[in-house]
């Protein structure tokens, strides 16, 4: 039979690695530029001189509670963004992990 | 690579949803058929890992930014179909809670990041690693190259989806209604940003993550077969039907 005794230990180490990633997450705030093709209407206006009509219509279709991984009404300096970024990383990991866990628990029945 | 609402016209985003429906269904079926309940925590961890790694934005000279996705590593460890599930979970929450990636573009984003990356990543890894030892350096390099290529191809595909918009969707006078830049701009721009920068991050995390798991718990890897032939477990007697 295959041994699974290491599996728990490996999992624990990987969880520590995840916690380390969450602690380090403000590093991701250093890059301030907008990713290619993710510009807001104002940025497009500046770049091409107009806002495409369809884009204008669909833009802002959905209002997210933690838009851009930040708290509502926060400032745009690095220290002001950091708390919201931490909240986002923690909420995101818990909710994403939770959704995947529940989905896995629901559909996976094999125990061999 | 999270395409926002408004960059893809209805033709493209509806087609991308239609492509994703059978992929999601088969991915769910594959996960049910192939994974075991003890792998569920790894499934959750893989999804959370993808989520957090995408928060590490990397600046690019010229003012743009981007990130790795982490779905090549999940694809190699738990299987590309499992990575469809984990990455789609991460993308769904990013879209709904954080406004990253459009609601209309969710299908396209799940195709690019949740399907292209793990499949290109896994098959590249499989092709290069061949029958080498699970802990061999070749296999670690194969995982890294799989991560690099997976993200590179996905960025080109995303660039293609955006770049065909001026052809597909425009006013009577020819003014683009959605993404205003054409293929000649979007595809090279996406490829240069990714292959120059973010793919290297994907390469490093895929190689490191794979090396750690292969060394310590190769039994987690979905297609791992131990060298020694598995002895039948006689203690349990006749297998239950």
C-alpha cells in the first residue's frame, strides 16, 4: 500500500508557505501600472482619444465589494492600500479555498 | 490577463461561455472520477494558491503590470482538469468580490487562465519529463518550462480574443465598439509582457512547488506511479464489489 504518512506533513508545510505568501502580499502593490487591456475608460480616452461605445456600456456592469483588492474609500498611497490588500488576500484565500473545498467534498466520493 | 467587462463584444464572450460549459462539466466529472477524498484539501489549497499568487503584481518597464497564475503547478500536481476547477473558483471570486475580470468575460478568463495554462503546462511537462525519476532535475525543469509556456500561450490567446474585436464589433463607420486595438497590437503586447516578465515568475513557482511536492509527497501527484509494483493488500481480504 502507498504510504500517506508524509502527506499531512507536506500539507502543513505548504500551508505555512501560503501564510508566508499572504504576509508578503503587499509586494504586489509596488507595481502601480494597469495591466495590458485592463484600462479604465479614462485611460482609454487618453490613449486612443475616445471611449468605445460598447465598452462604455458594459464597463461598471458589476460593483464589487472590495474593488481592486482595496477597502472602499481608501487612499492611493502604499501605506493606505496595505490594510485593504491584506484584508483582500485573507478574505480571498479563505473564500476561494472554502468554495473549492466544499465543491471537492460534494463531488469526490472515492476513498481508496 | 483578467479581461474586464467591455473589452470583448457579445459574440466573443457568449462563444467563450459556450466553450467553457462542456469544459466545466467534464472537469467536474474528471475530478469526481479521478481524485480521492484525501486530495480535497490539496484542491482547496491549489485554488487559494492561485488566488494569492495573482496578487503579486510585477511591474513592467513602460508602465504596465501583470502576474503569474499558478495554474500550471496545480495542473501538473492534481491534473489539468482539476486545475480548471481550482482556477475557475479563484477567477469567480476575483470577479465577484474584487472586480478583477469582467462578469461577461468570465468564460473567456476561465478559458485562458483556467484551461490553456494547465493543459499547455501539463503536456509540456509530460513531454519533456518522459520516464525520468519523479525527483529528477529534468522533471523539475520540465515543470518550470511547462509553467512558462502555459502562461505564454494563454497570454497570446487572450491577446487574440481582444485583438479580433475591432474586426467583429464596430459601428457602421468602422469605429471599434469594444477593445479598440487590433491583433497586430494586442498579441505582441501580451506576449512581450508575459514572456519577458510574468512567465518567469510562473516558471519559478511551478518548478519550486513541483520540486517540493515531488521530493516529499510524490503520492499527491495525480499521475505518479511508484517504481516498485504495488503489492496487493491482503489484510483486507477480498476487495469489496
